[in-house]
C-alpha cells in the first residue's frame, strides 16, 4: 500500500515538474548523514571545511583528511561517525555530491561575492549551517533572475557577457 502511494507521488512529482517546464531535480544522496548543526554548534567556522570560499572561485568540499583531523578517535557513539574512520582504513575518499551547480557556461566566483563583496553565505545558501542532515535539494534556487535581482539592487553588472561565456 505505502509503496503504491509512493509511486503515485513520484509520478505526480514528475508530471508536476513537466508542467512547470523543468525536469524534477533528482534528490542528492550523500555518503554520510553529515550534520552541519552538530559542527557549527560546536563552534566550527565554515572555512574549516569550505576553505577557499573567501579566496577562490570554488568554496571547496572537505576531504576525508579534514574530517580525520578530529575523528581519528571517536568523539561520539554515532555509527555515522564510525563510517569516517572506516573509509580512512579502506583508503577511500568520501565522495560528496554537489548540491549547487551552475551550467558550465556561467561564470561565478566565491572570491568576488563572499570575499570582496562580503556577502554572507546564508544570503545565497540559506540556513545550511543549521541542517541536521544533508539537504536532498538546494535550500535556495539560484536562477538567473535571482542573480539579476541582487545585481540590480547592489549596482553590480547586468551585462550578459559578464556571466556568460
Ligand atoms: C574541527 C573538528 C571537526 C572536524 C574537522 C569534523 N568534525 Fe565531525 N564532529 C566534531 C565534534 C566536536 C562532534 C561532536 C558534536 C556533538 O556531539 O555535539 C562531531 C560529530 C560528528 C559526527 C556524529 C554526529 C552525529 O551526527 O550524530 C559525525 C558523523 C561527524 N562528526 C562527521 C564528520 C565528517 C564527515 C567530517 C568531515 C567532513 C567532520 N565530521 C569533520 C568535530 C569535527
Ligand atoms: C565540519 C565540516 C563542515 C563545516 C564546519 C561546514 N560544512 Fe558545509 N558541508 C560539509 C559537507 C561534508 C558537505 C556535504 C554534505 C552535506 O550537504 O551536508 C557540505 C555541504 C555544504 C554546502 C552545499 C555545497 C554543494 O553545492 O554541494 C553548502 C552551501 C555548505 N556546506 C555551506 C556551509 C556553511 C555556510 C557553513 C558554515 C555555517 C558550513 N557549510 C560549515 C562540511 C562542513
Ligand atoms: C552570492 C551568492 C553566494 C555566496 C555569498 C556564497 N555562495 Fe556558495 N555557491 C554559490 C553558487 C552560485 C554556487 C554554485 C557555483 C557553481 O556551480 O559554479 C555555490 C556553490 C557552493 C559550494 C559547492 C561548490 C564549491 O564551490 O565548492 C559550496 C561548498 C559553497 N558554495 C559554500 C559557500 C560558503 C561556505 C559560503 C560563505 C563563505 C558561500 N558559499 C557563499 C553562491 C554563493
Ligand atoms: C546577494 C547579491 C548577489 C547575488 C545573489 C549574486 N551576485 Fe554576482 N555580484 C554581486 C556584487 C555586489 C558584485 C560586485 C562584486 C565586486 O565588488 O567585485 C557581483 C559581481 C559579479 C560578477 C563580476 C562582474 C564583473 O564586473 O566582472 C559576476 C560574473 C557575478 N557577480 C555573477 C553572479 C552570478 C552568476 C550569480 C548567480 C548565480 C550572482 N552573481 C549572484 C552580488 C550578487
Ligand atoms: C548576473 C549573472 C547573469 C547575467 C548578467 C545574465 N545571466 Fe543568463 N544565466 C545566469 C545563470 C546563473 C543562468 C543559469 C540558471 C538559469 O537557467 O536560470 C543563466 C541562464 C541563461 C540562459 C539559459 C536559460 C534556460 O532557461 O536554460 C540564457 C538563454 C541566458 N541566461 C541568457 C542571458 C542573456 C541574453 C543575458 C543578458 C541580457 C543574461 N543571460 C545575463 C546568469 C546571468
């Protein structure tokens, strides 16, 4: 019965997406049930794991070595935490799937926005620091109109060539 309704919902979601003119975005699954909230409430800065957000084009996702700085010995009894060490023992990386990804022909730089213009992460990524499980979908829809609204507000460029190559 539950499975039946699940399929109905999946089908409804699919056609709902088609009506809106876009394919439904597939939900993202991560290798570990990582909790941003546990880490930010322990006082960790975003930059510990997204080390280049202020300085480079990409913010960067953390390598297993970054996790192992604190998790080489257990700090909780969570089986999820155990998976971090298990991956290290196998010598395998943790492969995180990107939640936000612009088309390849669009230019965007974290250095320009988070660095030079000092725009807070929450403005573009919502309350990611409070997420207790990895969100299956972006918390903020980053469409062209969204970029342009802020650019108009802040007097930044609206020239097509600035964002499109
Ligand atoms: C600077 C230290 C530090 C780094 C780096 C770090 N953690 Fe943690 N982690 C902690 C602390 C402290 C806790 C305990 C938080 C608590 O219990 O409130 C924790 C808890 C956890 C837990 C168990 C919490 C839960 O959800 O029940 C998991 C899983 C975990 N971390 C995974 C990771 C992963 C994956 C990485 C790398 C992407 C990472 N950690 C990087 C310090 C760190
Ligand atoms: C201890 C490491 C750690 C800290 C601290 C941390 N993050 Fe993350 N972040 C991750 C991991 C691991 C993922 C991938 C899994 C997930 O989505 O939860 C991620 C994913 C993200 C993503 C999605 C990126 C994408 O497109 O794939 C955003 C945005 C983000 N974090 C923002 C933040 C912000 C803002 C802060 C500070 C408030 C922060 N993070 C603090 C480890 C961390
Ligand atoms: C002005 C909006 C904006 C701000 C501010 C911003 N981001 Fe992003 N972020 C984006 C966009 C757009 C993407 C997708 C970029 C792409 O696909 O090229 C992204 C992607 C990411 C990603 C995944 C890809 C990557 O770059 O590694 C992470 C992680 C991330 N942001 C973290 C952060 C953190 C942490 C901060 C604050 C220090 C931050 N972002 C500030 C808009 C923003
Ligand atoms: C919350 C506001 C905000 C959002 C959202 C935003 N931007 Fe910007 N953007 C700015 C500001 C402010 C600047 C000027 C930064 C500086 O001082 O160089 C800028 C500059 C730029 C530049 C450099 C332009 C030049 O003069 O060469 C590009 C490219 C750009 N943004 C692309 C994007 C894209 C693509 C998006 C959406 C995915 C986006 N921006 C979303 C505020 C924003
Ligand atoms: C501030 C950055 C920015 C500027 C300026 C900008 N774009 Fe975009 N554009 C984007 C982003 C981000 C996307 C991808 C997200 C989306 O499809 O909404 C995009 C997507 C597009 C697409 C594909 C849309 C689709 O639905 O597949 C077209 C076509 C386009 N832009 C044309 C233009 C033209 C023409 C201009 C100048 C009048 C322009 N853009 C100016 C950021 C920008």
